[in-house]
């Protein structure tokens, strides 16, 4: 039984398109499966601000390079300190967390308010 020539001539260009689609899918899977950066101890300094509006407001530090660092899981003592130090320069030591939207994150272990 013979297969029509038209069938093979139509499959030729489709193979190239199929190969490109498979390569694109493989690239998407690789970029989506990259692990988040490992948590590491870091120290940052910058201006402390409250971002957003209630009830979803969050504390952040904008460093000298303009990066915004979201402060994760502040304690009640830290929250009281942040209220007093809002819009002042602070230094925060803590554990770097995975990104939140486009923002870096830090879980503080020590907060120092600049005089």
C-alpha cells in the first residue's frame, strides 16, 4: 500500500515547527523549575517604610541601590520598633528569604536604628 506523496510533503515543515515547540517547552520547564535562592544570613541598611494599605500593608527597607526588601514575620517587639523608626535609616541583619513578587525578602534577627 502506497502513502500519498502529499502526506510526506506536508509533514516535512511540520517536523521543524514541532521541534521548535518542543525546545520552547523544554526551556519553559527548565526556567520554572529552577530552585529559589538558598536562604543566607545577610545584612542590609536603608530607609524603613510601610508599603501598601491596610489590611495588606507590609514593612520594607529600601537599600542604597534602590532595592526594596520586604521584612517577613516581624515580631510584635519589632513592629513596635518599626512604628517609631518609620522613614528613618535602619540596619537589619537576618535570613534572606525567597522573592515576593519582585522584592527581595529578609527575616530579621537584629534591627538597629541609626541615630
